[in-house]
């Protein structure tokens, strides 16, 4: 199976042609740097995404706290991650970069606050 995608690893935006056998990459062409081949393999074989969302707060200056994952998580875990995020409620003041949920979903990834919030 042949797939075409645009590499987003550097500003060149190479047009990648990927020959794949199901979920296994056979060859990558069109990349001008080695990051393009690595990107194509990652995207086909085990796609990862950084989760960016918001969690509820109680007693803080905003009703929602923006959060993100400390590292990308497997794309197929995003729906489970969003279901888990809905259960999180932050009640203590936080500073930007604070861990809101450690080892989120057992993936070895922390959920981090993207801004600080104080009590009302």
C-alpha cells in the first residue's frame, strides 16, 4: 500500500511517499533529511500525539485549567485519556508546569498545568 504525507519535523515540509505492508513501513522516499524517514515510520507504525485539553477546577480563579501531556501518548489511547480527564477536578492552587496527574493512565506520562491558578 502506498501512502503520501507531508513531513512536519522541519520547515522543509517534504512530500513523503511511504510504501507500507499494513502497519509496517517497507520504504520511505521524498525526505530531504533523516528525520523525515523516522517521522513516517512513527506515524505509520505507532502514531503518537501530545494531549492538550483542560480540566475542571473548584474554588480557583478560572473554571477550567489548561493541561497537556508531558510527552506524546499513543494515538489509540486518546479517547481513554479524554474520558479520564473528565474525572479530574483541581481544587488547590497550581503553578504553570505543576503535575496535575502523575503517570497518567499508567503510560509513564504526566499531565501538566499550562498556567498557574490561585484561589478566588
